[in-house]
């Protein structure tokens, strides 16, 4: 198979979808890899590294899309890439369709095959290609939240961990999954007073067992959320419904009860956000203020630490990408239910229920198109 790796062009996105080590693995399996020039520079990989691993370097993104049977990316295609996508071309990347309808319609019109990292799902319901970036984003959410709590950044001027004689900050984490767990661990490690909220009592029991003494677990419902945010300094939105739009756990009217200068970090922004006032931001302009509350809603948080993120992501994606290349997408998805669950759009038809439900668009069972 001919593999194409374009340079990411989303704002401040420095990750790359394939490392030189990944190129070597594809070559070992008999495939050809084309990498756009400087695609790996942001993550610390030079064109020469890719050449030495066996890749062919192409100067433009148009040439990469033009020659590849499978495009491997990190982030969803943006508007300038839509015309480059060919019918029957396989795109393997994060899509997060449910948060952006124009992308969904563009991919339907392209007649391509869209296999989304974020909906590849194991039998135990875990999301192996979302986990590494969720770990990064969860840890970063506290790092960024702590920074914007500083007074020069517009925040309350509070140190997350406090000091002897001065109370630490109150951190609320909405969601006890991968993102929430990682956020709570970092916040607790810095000395903050942390409350994790989730709707799963089983998960809360697990967290109660493994978290340090400065972490409390609370059942998540609207009443409890309204009560706890009244004293919050930092709120982390860490809710995920695989492939579907995130629910709004903090509504506009709740902002009036949150202290001025508090920070809300919405890690669920890729799926539409779990705050009603969420709108995507970039690393170049990461925050905005609504009713005195700072919102940090960067849609590609792990892009700020590309070396760590790229290695973590490609460790997870490469085995799946090799299967797709070795067998072709149809056979690979028929034989591997995890890959099958990653299929979102096939030749103009939506085959993932969460995407069709998000926009009220027609749904086709994936099995009909895998025959």
C-alpha cells in the first residue's frame, strides 16, 4: 500500500502521525511511505531521519494526498485539505465528527473512507487510540489551569498547592475517566484539594481506593455540580461519550456562581465541550472570559508537547495502521472489531451512530458496506 503522511496545518499543531521508526516498520512489511517535507520537524524528526528509514520526501501536501492510498494524520482535515481528498482514499486520524458538521459533510462529499482514532474500541469499551492523548491532555489541563490562575494571566492569583498556613486551591474534575484521573493525579501531586465527580459509582469506588487523601469523590448530578463550583478555583471538563457530542454539565447560568478569576479547562472541546460557553481556541490565543471566568478550550492541547505526544500516539496507532496496510481497510475491519468500530464514514455514508445522531443525518449499518 502507498502511505502518505502530510504535515499538520492546524494552528500550532506540531505533532506528526508517523515517526521514522514507523516508516521502517511499513517498509519492512513491503509498503511505500511518502512524507511531506518538514512534517516531523515540530516533533524533533528531520527529513533526513525519514529518508534514512526508507521514506520518500515530497515537497507539498498536494503531492502527498495525490499519491497516497492511505493518509495517516494526527488531526482532522481542515478546509484547505478537503479538495485534496480522493474517492476511496483511506484517512486514518482523529476526526471528532460530532463536534463539527461542516467536516462531516465535506467527508461525505469526498467519498473517502474515514477511520477515526477516537472510536476504535476494544471489547472492554476502552479506547486504545484515545488513551495516550487523553493522558497527555489530562496532565496538561492542570498545568495550563495553574498557569492561568496566575494574576498576570487574568486569574485569581492563587497557587494551586498553597503553602504552609495558606489553603491550597479547590480543583473540580468533571469525569473520572482517563483524562479526569490524570488531571486529578497531577493536581493532587501539586497539593491542591481535588474533587472528582462521575456518574459511575463503580468508578468512584476505584478512584477512592487509589487516589491520595487530598482527593474526594462525589457523585455527579446537577445539584452537586452547582454546589461544588461555588468554591472552585479550577474546573477541568473531562467528560467523554465516544464518538458523540459531550453533554453540557456547566450551563451559562452557573457561571454567575463561580468565583471571578477562576479557570475552566474544557478537555472535551474536541467533542463539542462539556461547558455551554465552550468555543474552540488555539495555542496562539488559548483563553477568553465569560462572566469573569477564564475559559481555556484549546482543541489540540497535546500539540503543545509534540515530542511526548507523537511518541505516545504512534506507539498506539502503528499496529493498527500496519494491519490496514497489510490487509486493506475492508479485510482488516472485517477481521478486527476494534478497527471496525473506528469506521465513521464510508464512501459518502455515515456508519457511526453517534455522528448521524449528532446532526440528524442518515445512518447506514457498517456491516452493509463491509460485505
